[in-house]
C-alpha cells in the first residue's frame, strides 16, 4: 500500500472489519501476519507459497468456523520455476562468499556489478556507518537454496512432488494426496470426453 492513500484505507478497513466486501482480493505477503479475515462469503483461496511457513501463514489469514468449507487452490509449479529459484539463490550464496572473502572491496564491487549490488541488498546491512553481513539473511538465503535444490531434485523425478509436499504440509494423508492428484492429473479435454462418452 506504499503507492497510495486508497490502498492504505483498504488495508486498514480489512484489518479493522476482518471482511472483504469484494469479489476478488489479490495481495502480496503484506497480509501474511496480523490480518485475520472472518468472512463466510470468502470460500476460494489461491495461495502461491514455496515454504511450509508461508503456506500456513497465508492460509491462516482466513479464519474458518467448524461448519465452513473453503476451496484451496495451490500451485503445482514447473521444473523451470525451481531451476530459476535455485539460480537466484545460488548467485546470492556466491555473492555472500564474495563479500565475506573481500569485505573491503564492497563499495567498488557494487558500483561495478549491478547483480552483485542487487544480491548485497538482501544480506548487507549498514550498522554504525559500517557495512556488515546480516547473519539472519545469510542463513535464510542458504536455507532457501537448500530447499529449492531439494524440491528441484524431487520435481525432476516426479512432476507432482511439489503438490505432494504442500499437501503433506497441510496434514493430508498419502491416500488423500493420491486421490487429489488423480483427480487433477486428468487433462480437461479428457474430463470433457469422459462426460460425453
């Protein structure tokens, strides 16, 4: 909501009333924490999350009572998506190593290399007018790199591996996972063809 007063008003209203009063709301992770939506009209959630923590946080924004049923849509993601995520975090990890080996070259390096500058924004912090490595950010980058490598390896063997992982995060049994995948693995054309025959 940095872009305008209207966005801030919508956010404040959502935070206060816990109702949407809209057919569709698209948001970044700005409502991951601190916002609860208590709106029985909201029955469809689409969540794009790569980690268990993000998925649970996003799902937890919608408060569900015992009689309420919602449709949750999660993203399958392609091998290429995870390959790109690995590349991004591999480059960031390499930039961390570069910074740690030559912190005195930091200023000249970021001025001559735009990608290095972009990476350093993720893990270098200024403290008392001195640039320092943010250890929390470093750990997060390395953990995400390991996660994306693991998922990429799984997805290369089984295209449904990431869906299985997300369903596991949500507490589904293997039998339920298998049923969901079977229902969704069928091509739309095949579904329509089976209805006609």
